């Protein structure tokens, strides 16, 4: 089994190396180590959305952790996906779960956890954790 990047790994990637603009499209490439459980962590301090009632901006430190199965998430597509929420009115709890659902749909990971630490607004900070474990898979 070849473990290095191959041309076929790149064939489905349409966003990498192209002009950047917000997109709800998440892209993947093959996991070349499907026999091993390992955790991939992706983080950003640049996640923003807006309050659906007031339109005020909400800022979050977002952490995505997952154990891949057959696919790995391509990071530029994640960046553009997260950017697509910048002007979207959505509650913290909902957006965290929507992100998790979208990741599950595209990755079918063995395990995934999305943690969103939203900044203080009105004197209160909110942290939302949403987690998924594929049936029959041990949780880390």
C-alpha cells in the first residue's frame, strides 16, 4: 500500500489552489492509514456568525477533533465553509451541531467532537460541545 500523496488524492479537490470565497462545500481526500486510530485536530480563533435576533456579531474559538475512517477533511474547504457563517444569523448551540452534522455527512468519521467557545457578550460566555461516535466504534 502506498502511503504518500497520490494524484488520485487530489482529483476530487476543487477549492485548493483556487480563488477563496465562502462555500458550504466540504472536501475530503483518502485516509492512507485507515488501519490506525489517530486524532486530527483543527482549530481557529476566526469563527464568526451573528445573533439571529439582534444581528450582533458572535466570535468563537472553534476546535474540531476527529478520528478519520476512509476520508480526511481538506483544510481550505473547512476554512471557506466556516467563512460562510460570517453573516448568518444562527444560535451558538445550533451552529455547533450543524457543523458536526455536516462533518459527519462528508467524513463518516469513527469519532468527531466540535467545541465552540463563544466570546463574552452581555457578560456571559457560552461553550458548546457536540460529539458523535460511529456505532460499533470505541470513543477515544
